[in-house]
């Protein structure tokens, strides 16, 4: 994903109105209307339909609290990670909390999961949005590969509980890792699944540097799929599509809500071994913070999470990644369209 700075261009009036209408339609319910919490397919992630059946329904009240219950509560520091979808998530959650009177400082672009997790556990931030499968596998270090979103969430919750944090309700959408090539390359090599890459022999695979040591990257591709002739090319996060388009590599690491996938230029290979797991977003918050801020704090975050369908997130990602609009403005328009602001 392109790592645009959160400080950037704002939406023009006409574009803002158009985006608000689009995002309102994508967010399938307002926080007070109680829409579906089932996973929606983006069309860019193979296997998303099968994953949808096991997405857990969040517990607790998903409606927004009335008034400004955050007035007078202690200030909090929220962080987000180092790519544009995370910038959006940070803006969505922080703006909604501020609208309810909570005092929130957003520290954006902190870094990878291990970096921001260390910041949380070290007391530098109070919360951040994370992907459940990343917590389960990368942070908790579980070696098994859960076959359901519910098991993934349970394991992620157990890990965070041990470290003094709580995992709130998951989003309807998930942003899993994946592997893609150009459609031309896939057709030439007869590729439909990741398994098919074995018949290619040696091939290049580009992704963020941390993919070199991740099971949901080089490690899993070699262990689960036996792709021992894979040649990994580390590239800055967000630049892998450019490398693929320029013919510098054969395949790339992708996220299943990448806006680029909507172009139809790319083939996402089916993950038959399930190495990429289940990746609903969950706000991770220190338990001490939840106790100090009161129930309306968690209620507000859960209300925002429930709005984040696949279609809504893909639309916002496109606005930021392709149209280069400011994440803060995109988040604002979405929240306004869905009656959060």
C-alpha cells in the first residue's frame, strides 16, 4: 500500500460530496441502525466467501453513545502503523472518539506490528488498530494456523490479555496478505493458485522487508508450499505494484483490500494452504485505559468498527492510494456520511 502522509491534499467540494455518497452506500449501516456484521467479499481476495462464514459477530452494544461522554476523561494517545489503510483506521477511530468529547492524540506511521506493539507495551501509546491474524501469528508467536476467524480472535485476545490490553469487536472486513502477479504472467504460466508456482521453478517475489521472516510471507511460502526457488526482493511498503508493473519482479505481496486490485490488471493466486489466515481489524486498548475512559469509549470504537465493510474500506483505500486524497479528510467524509460526526 502506498504510504501517503496523513498531511496532504483535501477533497474538493464536488469530490467530497461524491465520496460521501459512495462511502455512505458502502457502509451498510449507520451505527444506530444495526446492520449486518458478516464478512463482505471485495472481489479481490480469493476465498473471501468461505472466510465470511466464520467471522465472529461482535458482542456488546454497537450503537453510538449519546452526548459527549468523553468530556473530562483522561487524554489518550492512539497510534497507527506504517501504511495508508492504517492511517485511515487511525483517523476513523480518533475522529469518532473526539466527536464524543474524548481527548485523543494520534501518532501516525509508527512502524511495523512489532514496533507499534512494543510502543503499546512500553507505555508510549494507549491503543492502536491491529489485524487479528497478525496478533495471533506474528506477535503471539503461535505456530499453528487457525482455520477460523473465531479461533484467531480467541488467540489474539488471550495474547493481549496477558500483556494488559483488551481486544475490542472485530470489523466486518478483513485485510489479509496475499500473493499476486500480472494477469499476463498468470496466463502465460498457467497460474491460478499459489501451488501452481511450483511448476514455474525460480521466480521473484517482492514485498516489504519484514516479509522475509514472516510465515505470512517468505517463510510460509517455502514451508507450506515448498517454493524453495523463490527469490525474495525486499521493497519499500507500497512500491511492490510499481516493481511488478515495470517487470522487475514476477509476483508481489499484496493486501486483499488494496485499491490497485480493482483495476483488473492483477491475478490474486488462491491460498490453498491457508497461510495468510484471518485478518479482521480489532482496536487493541490497554485495560487500564478502558477502565478510566468508561463504557462509552469502547462503545464508540465498536460502533465505528461495525461500519467497516470490505466495500467501504476498498473505496476509502482507493481515495487515498489512487486519488491521493488526505486520509483524515476521507475518514471525515465517511464518518459524516454514516452519521458518526
